[in-house]
C-alpha cells in the first residue's frame, strides 16, 4: 500500500518558485510550473554544496525539459528524473506527486 503525505494547497505554491517541506524526515523541494501547472518534487539537498537550497533554485527549461538550477553553483537538474544536466554522475531523488481535492500530496513510501 502506498502512503501519501499532504503538503499544502495547490494555490499556496507560487508558480515557478520552490517551497520546502519535510516528508518522512527528509527535506523536499516542491515546484508548480506556470506553463503546465505540473507539480514536481525533488530532494532539497544540493548534492554539490551539501546545503538544503534546491527550493530556492531557478526554475526554467533546457531543450523542453523542465529544470531547476541550484542557487549555489548553478548546476541544472531535470525535474522529471532528477538527473543533473551538467554532470551525468549526479542526480536528485524525485518524489512522486499528485493533487487530491486541491491539495499537493507527495508519495512518502509504503504504508
């Protein structure tokens, strides 16, 4: 059985800006994209600087791929897969998301 954690109302997320949440003891960066309305969640921890800053990253796209760039050293990450587009050996964990009755929920594992 899958467990979903309610995070916030969809309207609380400013499009193309990140927000941070604590899910099962891990910090998660959540983004609502303005062009598609899609919600994405990745680890908040920047693997290069080791700081919890990804929710403050710059949202954009590279060749049609939605991205977030670290505010520390500007490495870009694919919001769909978590893969670093500047270093193929590095990736962020990606968290499944859904909207349920106007609330953003993140899959936090098996119940």
